[in-house]
C-alpha cells in the first residue's frame, strides 16, 4: 500500500464543507492516514464520531492540530483569526494549513501573522455548497465538477500548493490559483451579491401584510422559490462574508442599484425597448455559463 | 367513448405554454376532440404540424377560432388586446376564451371590450415555466403539481369557470380563483421582482471589465448561476409583464430598494447583528414554502 497523501489530517469545523471533506477522506483512504476533527460544539463532535467521520473529535482545536500534516479550517471566516492565534503555535514545522472561506484577502491578512515561518499557508475556497448546514448535511460528491480556488500568499512553497491542489482534484474539483483580491471581486458578483439580494427579497416578503404573505408562500413561483432556497443558507457564515468582503460587495451593490434604478425608470415611463434590449443581452451570459459547463 | 371535455379547441401562440398544453391534449384525447393552432410565425406553425401537436396550424388566428368551443391565448400579454379585437367577432356564442398571461388586471381590461355577451371569458395563469421558449421547449408534465390561478370577471358563468378549472386539473394543476388585482400583487413579489432582479444582476455583470467578466462566467457559483437561468427567459414576454403590471412592480421595487439600502448600510458600518438577524428570519419563509410543497 502506498503512503497516503497526508499521514495525519485535522479538520476544524464539521459543518457542510468540513463534513463533506471528511466523507471524501472516508471514501478514499489514500488521501489521509488518520483524520481527527475539532468543533466548538460538543453535539457536533458526538455526531461526527457517530457517523465515523473522524478517528477523534473534540472541542480543543489546538490539541487536534498537534502533529497534523494538513490542517483544514472549515469555519465561518470571522472565526479564522482567533483560531489561527490558538492553533498557530501548535502547528508542526512543515505542516500545511488551508481553509475553505469565501473571502480570501481578509483571511490571509488575519491568519498570516499567527503562523511560524515553517508552516505552509495555502488559503482555498471550494465553490460548492447547498443551503443546508451541519455535519449531517455533508456528502462526498459535493465538490465534484466544481472549482476550488487557491490563493497562496507570495512566496508560498509551490510543493505545498500542489499537494493541496492534488487533494481537491482527488475530491473531484478543478483547481485554479488566483490573487486573493481578484478572487474577492469575482465572488462578490457571482455569490455574495446574489445571496444578499436573495436575503433582501425574502426579507421584503416577510414584512408584507399577512394575507399577502400567505399568498406569496402558497403561490411561490420559480424565481422567488429559488431565492428562498438561497436565503436559507447559514446566517453566521454569510454575516462574516459580508463583513469581510465589505469593499467589493459595496462596490457591486452600488453598480447593481444604479442598473435597477434605470430599469425602474424604464418601467415607470413605459420604455419597452430598453427592457427588451437588456432582457435579450442577458441571455448571452447564460449561454457562456452553459458552455463553461457550470450550469 | 364519452364526449371530450371540449369538442374543438384553438390554441393561439405555440410557445412554451401553448405547446405544453397541446402536448397535454395529445396525451389525453378525452380533453379535446380537435385541436387547431395559430401562431404568427410560419416556422412555428410548420414545426407544430411536424410535431403533430395540432390538426391544423396557420397564421390566421380569426380562422382558427371559428367554431372553437375553447380558445386559449398563449401569447405575450402585450399582444392580447389586438388579438381580442381580431378574434372577438369570430367567437361563437357560448365559446369559452381563456389566456395564460402573467398579469391579469390589464388583460381583463384590454380584452373584455372586444368580447360579445355570449362569450365566456375566464382569464387564467398557470404558474409554471422554464427559461426555454418555443414549440420545442414544451412538455406535457409542465403543469404537474403547479398552481393555476383563474381570475374570472364578476358575473362570469360559473359553469365556464368550472370547465376551465377541470381542464387545468386534468393537466395536473391545482386551481385557485382569485381577484385579478390580488393576483397581480402576489405575482409582482413571487415572480416579477425576482425576474427583474435576475435580469439586472446579470446585466450588471455584462458591463464589467472584460477580465472580470470572463472570471465571473468561469467561476459562476450557485446564486449567480441561478440568476442567469432566470435571466434567460423570453425577453418579449417579460417586457410585456413589466409594462402591464407597472404599479405593483414599482411598489415592490421601492420596498426592496429600501430593504437593500438598509443592508448596505449595515455592511458599511459593520453591523453584524443586523445582518445575522435578517439572515435568520428569512429561513422561516423557506420552511413555509417547503411545507406548502412548492419547493
């Protein structure tokens, strides 16, 4: 039997992403020799052991990372800085640390100061997820056919980057290396703004007069129904994303609002050509996404 | 063999909805004795005959409705008034006229003046669809498990309403009768605003700098991907919806914009509690929709 890709792996945070990764390790024993888990919730730890997702599970993250060759932070990004301070001194020289956060510039800024020179930090973001949360929500095929973006700081050991890339590829992902700021601007558009809008519109609906709201739920059409699914995503995770990708999100909200105002005006003044021209133009982007096999 | 529900049916407009209905008639011969089709496009008429969706198909709507017991208008709502003027004089006494438009108050207002007293007008709206258009996009199970809302004007013959309701039920739909203005306010929230927002955000993305736009398409995540699907819907149909449901749409855009501005402000000032509170509240609506089996 060949040696596993990583002899010892520690996963911190066993939610949707962390537990899906644990299931990937479970499904393919050549990825990790031993998997240990840490989660701040006792209930989650108990569930992880019940599901057989890790050899050990406890609330002490520093203990979990001791001796690990690979440490994966899969927690809301607001928790990354404190965790880095806690586990930083316990990472062994040569260990690889990665994360799965949806914002990369702030994660690099917050975590790097806590890491010793001999530790390899390879920030990552698997662009995959569902609206469900917790250790029971994960599944091994979550990353199949989806992108994982790595944003290593300048000077990171290329071997460490390649080992993390190999892990993601063997979980089914396609890997791209990107500058953290570029990642954050792209995700502000493709993910953060759509989630904010979905949360907003579902919130607007919850404030409606009661008789209108019950009809809205009952006759929920495509469109609103999709938005409610998006707006059922984990609240703390999304709070942290917006707080940590503030500048890119505010910039894209501003552009969006200008464009919406222009459409609002076209509706008010009955400018059918303006509406039809935009509605025709947007079809091309959909074709691009279908061609890129991300539909 | 028992008599069909309608001996002769004319479908005007053979797009996604019209051709799906034609396929329902094809699948269940007890619904209609003879189905004739009219579409302003010669190519669509030829395709309809190729697919065997109607016994006759041509561009002359007035000829198609002659002698029909049921006439179904399945055209963009902006075309309803002119069509009503064209076919109105040719409808036989006792004929039932229905439509499938997504706005009901304007349709009733535009069509009713063209109809003789002996014609039964039962406006309808099947809340079903996909982002695809044209006679090849239809399928018989499109209406399965979906609501169809009927908005008959005051004084409409209850038997006519019941026969249209029976048709929709036998196509797999659940039927609800509603006042047109209430329908339009509900749909403004569940369907029209979500589509407008999806069109807007995809439009915002098409205006990005080229290198950012190609990354947006390539790394399109859940959220944006869903929006592009919605924003690939038929441009003329949606133009007409916004022009005809103007007041209800403008009112809900205004509420939405206020709510988005409040969230934008919370992001700018780092008010995490405000964000988390809303993101938690919106989960409840999703549960309501799942409970209503519309998810």
